C-alpha cells in the first residue's frame, strides 16, 4: 500500500512523518523526492522501489545520507524494514497541489493530511522568514495563509473524488494526546497495533513528543495588524470541515 503525507508547510508534516515511521510496517521518506516532484509534478511506483528509494541522486532531495548524518540514520532504519513494510511512500507538504498526478500513478494510494490552526502556521512561517537562512524572507506570515487556504481547499475538494483516500490529523490533538492519538492514527491507516508495537513505538516516540511540548506551549506573538489580516483571510470554514472529518473517522 502506498501512503503519502502532506499539509500546509509548517503544519507538522515532518514531525508526523517521523512518528509514522516508528511503526515497523511503515516506511515514508522525508521529502525523498522533493526536487523531483517540485520540478516534474510526478512520483511513480518505480521511485518507491528499494533500488531507487535508497539510491540518492543529485537534486532529488536536500535530506540525503551523504550530506546529513540524521538522514543517514533515518534511511538506515528505513532500509532495515523496507522489504517487510506494509506501507511505503513519501512526505512532501505540497503534494496537495499534485493530487491528480499522484492518483494517476497510484490509484489506491492513501494520504495523511495534517491540519494546524492558521495563526500558529503563520507564526512558524514568520519565524523562518526572520531567520532566512534556508527560507525565503518573502515567505512570511501573510503569505502563509494563501498556502493554508489552498492546502485545505484542494484536499477537501479531492475527498469528493477519492472518498476513502484521505485521513485527516489535527496537529494540536496529535501532539497533545500523544501515544493515544498516534495509535488511533495507525488504526485509521490500517496498520497493526499490537501490544508489542504499542510498547515499541511509545518508547521511541517519547523524544518527539517531548520536543512538541515546547511548541504547543508557545503563544501567538504576531503583531496585531498581521494577526487581524490572517484572521480575516484564513477560511476557518475549511478548518471546521476538516475537524468534522476527524470526528467522523473516530466514529467509523
């Protein structure tokens, strides 16, 4: 089964992907083909076969084992379970712009889409813009809301085309409820959740959830005029629709 992760950038897609990869039956790349998808809008089944997935070519990704020690450890763990994994895929926040292309190559694929309150997404964009080392300064809080609206609008529209292909996750709920929410997500995906897996994942997830506590504790510190603009432009009706889908997943 092919499984992809996406959401508005700075909504927690990386942290979510790291948590999903703690399951012994899940292997999802961390923007393994960012350079390819961003350029060609295409990802193919051949790219998710082991011989390609672990053969890092120039310009495919900026998170590669040869230049990043963390990436080396990440893909070493992925390689150890790849042959027996039930779910294989990639994470790229802006997959939401390319659903048609992805589904044309992966008709039965599933997407995990993470949603986060727009004010916190905008604040995260502003933090990166202020740093501006690997993040364009123009991608500030104001620009974040167009991406946020688009990510939800495109995804919610596509749920009408592929009704069973999407699983929605709320950032605050996942990192607030921690293991309980993660095991629930595994079940929604269709991954096994045995006592042994729960014990293994809970121990491995502890550092990730510890890091998230500091993020969850942050208050919104955007200037008043920017905050008002974001509140005016962010389509919270879309956000509420996503929340209703999450509630329906829980009832199913």
